[in-house]
C-alpha cells in the first residue's frame, strides 16, 4: 500500500571486496563530527564525510599476505589542476541497473540475502540486521514481507519519482550523487533527531555550495563508475523516502524510535553520527 505522504553499520571490511569509491577527501575533515563542539567548529559537507569514511574503512586493505603500501588508487591521486565541477558527480541512469538494484533491495527489505554485490547495499542490509524493526517498518510502506508486492512498488518508479521531486524543489538532481547524498543526510538527520526541523532550504543551498567549492579547489574528485554512482544514489533515495513514510505512518513512539535508530545506524556508515551534529545553514557542525 502506498503511503499517503513520503518524505524523504558498517559491514566488516574483512568480508568485503573493497568498493573503490575514489572520492578524494581533505584530511581536515577527519574526526570533525566527533570532536568537542566549539562556536567556530568547522562545518561538515556530506560528500566529505562519506569520502573519509570510505578511506578509513579501506586504508589497510591489501593483497593476501602483503602489508606493504600499495600504489595510490585512481581516485586517491593528486587532484587535477583546476579542480572539477558538480557535474563530475552526475550519472545517466540505466534501466537495467535500476531493475537489478530494485530486485536486490526487495530481497533486503523482506529479510532475504541481497542478490547484488553492492557495498552500499551491504551497509544498509547490515543496519537492517542490527535493527530488524526498522527494516520491517520500511517494508510495511510498500508490501511488508510480500517480496512480490515490494518489488512491484520499487519497479513502478513511484518512490524514485517522489524523491526526485523533493530534490528538484531544492534545486537538486536525483542524477547527481553529491546532491542525493547531501539530501539523504539532511533527511536522515531530521529523522534521527526525532523529526527536528531546521531551515532545509538554507541547508540544501549551503551543503551544495560547500561541495561545489571543494570540487572547484580540487579537493574531492570521484572515480566511481557510473553504475556505482547510480546504485548508491538510488539506494539512499529509497531509504530516505521509505523512512520518511515510516516516520509519518508510525503508530507508536516505539516505531518512531526504531526509525530514528535505524537512520542513525545508516548515517554512521556514511561517516556521520546524526545525533552528535547540528544542522545549520551551511551544513553540519558538532552540537554545542
């Protein structure tokens, strides 16, 4: 059953094949979301936090039996002179990628083993395992444990279209990974903080401006393949949309607590603890 209104932990590295996300981050971002807050604390942009979480996750990955440093990965090379633009995070959606992703996400939502090898989906599935009620609440929005109904809802494109419309209202694009990730973090922060409201228009504008500035200065460049960009963006959009519906349709404080805890868990996989940061006009900053 379609919801009346739709808003928009890390899996063990040793059992993964590393996804070479390649979003090169500046090291000053490291730890800014866990340090003691100060009035002049640096703001955190979503892509930077996500990037750092991936670098920290895979920094010790090496070939079996080898511990020496490996050559710098393609996405970790020194930024090109002149930097890049927001367009560097664009992707052109492919129906076949969406179909495979929807099938795998239907598996995950209904408690089955996902049929797709996607690191982002593994992170989400791990959060579902840790917070099973969160998974059930999301699935209830589009069919519960009936995989056929869940898959039909995902394949209809209705959820993706509604997420895209919400992004469009803020000048964002569902075909840009940076936009989607920033939007996911804004919506996730809102739900993880008991539906707390902030000036979303200002936050959307501020996060996008910070990302554009970082890209222009060559601080964050992506080497993710288009398919990986699409998979990650579509997954974050679906989770944000279903979680928003689950929050609005919750029948008890306990259900809202499950949504809050589940979104906080997924937030940690993208490098930020929603409960320790405040959302300001320019982005996220440690709470005072």
